[in-house]
C-alpha cells in the first residue's frame, strides 16, 4: 500500500538515493545530492517535501517538493518541482499521487503555481496538465544535463490569483502569438492589445562608468529605485529594498552606472555557475539613457567573462518599450504568464524572455499537443531572431522594399524567413498554391512554363517573385528554378498582410513598389504577362 506523506529527517538518505538512481551522479542541481541541504528543505517553512512510501518495495520510492516563494515576485508564487520516482517504482501512478497531495497541502497558500518539465519525455507535462497546469511557455536549452536541454513551462492558478489580474496588457507583435495561445490554453477571455509603435530605449550616447554595487552605492541607488516603484517593468526574485546584505547572501549582484561620479542606474542579476545561466531581476535608472547601456553591458559581461549560455528575464506585459528593447538585443519571448507578478494591489502578466549564447541544437522532444503548439511559436521566434539580421541587411537591395525606413525594414525582416537553393533546385511549381512572396537576396532564378519547361524569364538579386499572387491569390502560373546558388527572403502572405494591416505606413511603400516592379516585368517580358 503506497502512502504519501511529508518527509522527515530520517527520509533524507532515501531521497538522496532516489535522485542518484534517476539522474546518475551528475544531476544539474548538485544540492540535491547534499544531505545537509535536503535536511534544511525538510525543516524549512517555505518548502514542502513529500515522499511516497511503499513497504513492499523497501520504503521510500518517490519524492516531490513545492518551493514556496520561488521566483518570489514577493507574492504567493511556487514551483511544483523535483518530482522523482525510483526506477523500480515507475509506472504505478506514484507521480500523479504526489502531485495531487502537493496541491491539496498548499492550495490555500498560493495564487500561482508553475512546473518546469523536461522535454526528453512527456510524463511530467502530461501529469501536470492532468492536474490543471496549462502550457504557457517553452524555455529553450535552459537545463544542463550533460548537454543542454529545453524545459516546458506550465501554470495553474489558486484562490484569487486571476481575480486580481490587471486588464489590458500591451504587447509588441513578436509577443502577441504566444500570449494569445497561452491565454487560450488557460481558457481566459480576451487577448492583449498589440502595441506596434512603441520604440526601444535609445542607445547610450553618454559616457557611463560601470562598477559593482558596494555599501557606499546602496543608499543613493535605493533612492532611485523608490522613485520608480510606479513604473516597474522587470520582475524577479530579489528587490534592492530587501537590503544590501540579503543581496550578498543570495549571491545577487548589481552592475552600477555612474555619470560624473553620481549613480544614474543599475541592473541586478544572479548567475548559476553550475548551469551557466543568468537571470536579470531588476533594472533601475534615473532616466531613459542608461537602460540600454546597462542591459548591453551585462550581456557583454555574460558572454565574454562568465561563459553564460542562457539568460532569462521577466518583463511586464504592460511595458512594450522594454519588450521592444529586449527583442532588439536578441531576446525571444519564451513564455507568457498571466497574473504572475504582484505589484501594489494587482497581479500583472509577465513575459519570460530568453537570450541564448549557444546554437539551438537538434533535441529529441517528447511533447504533449498543447506544449507542441507553444514550442512551435517559441522556436519560430528563435528562427526569426537568427535570420532577421541577415534579411534586414540585404532587404534594401530588393526593389519591393526600397524607401522603407530602418524601423520599417526591421519590422518586415522579422516576419520573413531565410531559404537557400542549389542550382537546378525547384523553388515552386506551376499550378501549386501561391502563398508566399520571395525577395531574391543573391543569385538568379529561371522562370519556366508548360510541360517542356520553356524559359520565359529571369529574376535576379534585388527583385521579387510572387507579387501578383500577393494581390490576387490563387496558384502559380509558372515554375521557378534556381539557375545558380540562390538566397531568398520568404514572406508568407498571411503574415505580411497582417503586418500591413497593423502598419499601413509599410503597406503604402510596399504596394507602391509592387506596382513599379510589375510594370518593369511586363515591359521586359515582351508583352507576355508572367504570373508567378
């Protein structure tokens, strides 16, 4: 008969043995191999540790914990984590029973609970979803288990967690698809407002000096932080006003910006040297000028000095300017979590944004359907982040995009993908659905028609394919074949049309150039109207 109960000091050796049996000797959280650490968890008020005991299998065979105040956000948020079942007891429903027992014991102490699950198998995600945790995020390569591994992110609400939620979040377009999907998975009505026009914080033109926070800098920086309490745009597990010595005890650090001797801003962060991960938890500034400078300095420090592979930050869903800044600095939206952070008298939606300093590898993923949808959206953002600079650098070559400002070109580039074709490779065929516009960045493409593939035209770098179908839809009336090595930017009609709807200023430029380009093609084709 399996019994689920709270752990006792005498269970610590068995808990240690379970983690060794499940993860081997190199678990990414080495503290769970430290019996003194496990003993502190058993006795701590802010941690619940449960065990599953089966006398027929020799005693304790499973464990799971709830880390209350995890991520702290100051406020009734907890992680349902470290669920491990000894291999000899797996497949008997013990994980589900531990999850249910955890919920029963802490539901009146929480507003928000979350689970970060492994992607190597779907059991943890499936178990979490069964008990009401909805898929809202996918954290690429966050975990290090030998190789880096991604984590799923699921959330459930308790008590007044959603009743206190602030309405009308404002998110940039890059965040919107993920936000809508997360809210749909949670069954929440209404979607965030798209903010298309907020600009990022400016690049610093001033000469700031950097230093690490000391006791001498604490008081003046605290005065700055108090002055900005109404404008919190970043959330995390620590706040400056908790006290300098608590900051030191938690291994948190601030990089401080000075101008002519006075402190004008600081960025707070933690680094996990075992995981090679970092997290930004606070950003304080006297005015707008130091914001981007501080973020950039921190990222440079992570990359060059600490060897950090993964950086995470929780950004307010009501701060589109800060969202835009992190997008421009290479972050992607990885999770959208309604009502995660408590601020004053409301719970605020949070966007978990991630930057990777390592390439996204070919992981073997075992995902439940709802998480697969989230993963698709997140990794599409990753692909866009990777190729957008290349498209953006070449986009002004294409006549269709002539006249776009740098901001407009950047927005267009972020809805495109990049593709390469070898000589002789078919880009599309006559009669197939025309659902994309192709901007030729390099190389030459032959246009052919009919069963004999008669060559009727050529499209070169700086020109586009698929303009007519952008206007009329339908199918391709010719085929396109790479006549040399070809690089193209691919713009799906649905995404490009959505961008034009939100940014008519971009649409004016595109459709003006579209008319000019079609005129040139008609003239060149000797009165033979070529419709791609």
